């Protein structure tokens, strides 16, 4: 796997921790949930050495429609996934867009790894956390161990691990209103 594909693979893995998606008409002004933040990911390569990546993300979601945009640490758009009920499209750099029925299938076709994209927002919003609580909320879902800690009224730190694949992702996500 070339370095570009490996880096992109690692960046896209962070999608799972944020739950991002959408279509171009999504806007937080029309009631869509919007999360923005920073991510870092660590994924083992074939030799067992860990490859690391970081950057920022924007996630919009309303009902069955969503958009996830990943940006490098220097502000260059790396990838974007749009979906609505029954279809999804992933755009990576200058490559031809890949279309599939579900965003997980589009990611799998593009990168060879299935990531539970549609679960991201529920991972961010699921835990009924008191904003003053010092303890994190941890749960397991589809092989991922997800730990959520409230940092401020609208900001959460999400750490997700997929032990079977050796993937570790960390997100600092702020819900925008």
C-alpha cells in the first residue's frame, strides 16, 4: 500500500469516531446537527508499525442525510463522504467518486476497511453525561470500545479503539449550534 493510500486510510478511520455525513444542501441553520473538531488516528501497517495521522473534520447530519469532510493539518481537503437514504458518495483527492448504497460500503471499496460511519453521531450524543462529571462514559459497539468525556458544555473528547484491527482514534468534537 503506498504512503498516500495508507495516510488516507488512517484519516478516514477517524470518521467512525465522529459520525459524520450529509448532502450538499445540509446546513446547520436548517436543523442539521453539526460537529467540528480535531482528530488523530493510529493504525498498524502490515509490518505492525503504527502509522499516525491528524487533522480536522466537519460533520453534518439530519435524519438519514449526512456529510463528513476530513481536512489535513495544513487545511487541505483530503476526503468527503456524502450520504442520504439508500446512496452514498466518497470523494478522495482527484480520484473518481465512489458510489455505494451505504457510506460504510463506499469506504470499504475505497480503502478496504469497513468503518461504521452511520454510528458516529450516536457515539457523540449517546451518553447522558453531566457537563460537570469528571468520569468518562465507556461502551462497546460493533467491536469498537468507545470512551466519551465531556470537556465543556458543547465539547467532548472521544477515544475509540478497535482492538481486533489495532486502530486507535481520538477526537475532540464541538457541537455547533
